């Protein structure tokens, strides 16, 4: 069970099984986790100023609005929000400055180290 002062991570992933696995891992690592199945749901959470979010982790290949477009919208709403992209094509992907990338598939240890490195 995450502690009251644990960091909150918004996970945006349209594949329900992949999202469930990422959420389970992050909760096991004692983070508070919010879930969104796409950009629309994520933007609603980001627009809620009373909802604290320390990091947004998003798939790049989302339908309608892809992860990079979502990141731009997220930064317009929350300029200091750290963003972590997850992609199966990480070796060919360029991410905007100040944003981070993890390649799929990733291990629990890789995810833990990446998230903790971003949040510290």
C-alpha cells in the first residue's frame, strides 16, 4: 500500500493488459498510480488542479492524440511535469528536451530505476 507521501504517477496506456502490468509494478514499488486509457482521460486528470501528479508515463503510440502530442498538452497545463515515454521503438525515437524515454519491453528493475531517477 503506497504511503501518503508517495509520489503520484499518471500512467497513460491504451492497452488494458499493458496498463494493468505497469500499474501493478508501480504500486508494488509503493507509488500512488492514476490510470488513463488514452489522451482524453489523461487530459481530464491533468486539468484537475486539485489532483497532484509527480510524473506522467505515457505510451507513444496512443490513438487519436499520440504520446508526444499529449506531452505537449500536459506541459501547457503543467509546465514542470516530468514526462516518461514508453515505446517499443525507443532506439529510433527522439524525445523533446527535458523528457525521458524507456524502451518496451522493460524489466521491473529498469522501470524502478528510471522512475526513481526522474523523481529524485
